[in-house]
């Protein structure tokens, strides 16, 4: 139970209001260590409760050491996307609702004036996307020197999105902090490891192995597609099946998202769509229409692979395969959340087979192949060959080989 963590009664009340019954595995690992003030490097799959794992220790710190003078935020949480930042802020408000802790959120895509109050009045805990926050730092509207706890949420995704330089500048601005927590769904990328070494001081490494209830089984398989038209017919067939109650369809390009959303509407499959340069109000409307059940299909680029917090997504469909195996893991993490079962289906052309091999090696398991009878592929699955790396010989080895060849020729 959450009582084991020595949290204030106000936070325990907030936990109860949030509907949390008992800690998840990542919460049991992180909360005690974070409450001791130690730096943390934590890895946990999406949908396993990591947001509360860093919010609760941060809130307890604010209660243990009350503010003595007006000023800027003392806890800063950096998030890769606007959606995730807004959802983290929403959970922070819920967990701290019975305390005097004031929380705020700053993201891009909204009017600058809407952040004026946050920048001019006391805020204890701030959730922000890196780009917009850096603008306020550069214009001297935000002072990071009062930050005591810095939390990097989904650090791997922030680095993938090209925020490395901005994050490093924000970290430098917050160099008087007392504690840093870095969370990542995977720790495979060299960027995350390098970032951890640079920003963490003697960190405790914590890796969650979620229970079966926390991490429900995601059934995964692939359909071989001959070309784009065949692939679309497979998608249409899958989306019309009764068991597909709410689905996210991933594509790699904005143009593909627009093509798919238009074609699905034409085929009586209403959908909403998300992509990178979409205005915030339209983005919010799309997510709300999906969440409320007005439509049950979302077509998106990878901007939605993180921060889309809807627990009852039954299917993730990769219309385009991602370029990297860890992005595949993030995509399929949109389903099978909060103990629900999920399904991840990939539509694969011949040119996608190398990345399928990478995904299978990354996950340590072969993806099942399936066929829809009326849409059987005309071509067999493309086989990929792994090229052996060329061995570079030293000068001495080259000379030895030349002597060997000369000796052989002499005998002839």
C-alpha cells in the first residue's frame, strides 16, 4: 500500500482520489529511493505508472521543505510532447489537490500570453516542453536557478526528437539543483546513456519488470503486403472487424496520414488524425473526439507514439513500419495499457523486412505471420541477407598473403 512510503496524509488523499489502490512495480522501486534525495536512472515500459513514481516524491519534497520566499518553480518536469505534458500536469493537480502545492504547465502551440501568470506568480511544480521553456529562459522571463528537482520524462524520446542541445542548456541553467531523475522507456540508445552520465550524480539504476496485471499481453503479428494499394485493403479489412473497438494507425509521413484519413472517411470509417505541425486547438479536439468515443480511429505520425494516454485502445496498426526497433516498442505501447489486453498489427512490404529482423532481435521473439484469405499476398515473404562485414587486413597481413600467393604460383 502507499502508506509504506511515509507520504503526508494530503498526498495519500490525492492518491485515493486518483483511484490508485496499490503501487505498481516502478512506483515501489522509485519512490523510496527518490524520497532519499538520490539521483535516479529508471527504465519502465509505458503505461506502468511511472508518472506518479516521480510526482509523489517531488510533491513530498515540497511539503517537507516549504517555500520561504516568492519565486520560480522548485520542481521542473521536462516532457517530449504537449500531450504528455498536459497529462502529467493533470495527474500532478489530482495528486496534490489536497495540498497548497501550485502546479503549472508550459507548452508550445498556445498563445504566449496564456503563460503570463505562471511566469509572474509563485508556481511550485512546472511541467514543460523543452522548446517553449527555452524561449522564456532566453528572454529572461524564466529563471531556472531555483529548481531543486529536475525530472526528465521519456528522455529517449526527447533526444530522438532533436531536443538534445535545448535539454543540455536547460540542465546547465538548473545547475544548482539538488536532485535529478531521468526516466526512459528503453535504455538502448547511446544518447540516453551519454545524457545520464552527464547529468546524473551517482545515480541509482532502477529497471521495472511489470507484473502480468500491469503489463498485459500485447498480441503481435504481421501481414505481408504486395504494395500500397494491397496494404490499404488489408488496413480497411482489419478496421472493419468487430474486435477493433478503438485503433491507432501509424504512418511515417504527414502526406500518408492525410491520404489515409481521407480514404478511410470515403470508405465509411470515420477517423481523426494527428501530425507534427498541427495547431494545438485542433490537436486537442482530435484527441478529445477519440477519447469520448465520437470516433474510434486515430491516424497519426510518431508525434502520437508518446503522450497519448487513452487506456482502452484495443489495436495499434503500423501502416508504415518505423525505422528503428525502439520506436516500434513505443508505438505498440499505446495498447495493452492499465492491465488491458492489446493487439499490434504491422503491414509489411518487401522493403520493410530488414527492420522486421531488427525488431525481432530487439524483442527476442519472432513476429507471427498471418494471412487474410481474401487478401492473400501474391508474392512470398522477402528474405533478407545479413552482409558480413569486410575484414580490414593490416599491412603485415597483406604482405603475408601476397607471399603465400607468390609461393603458390611458383609451385605451379
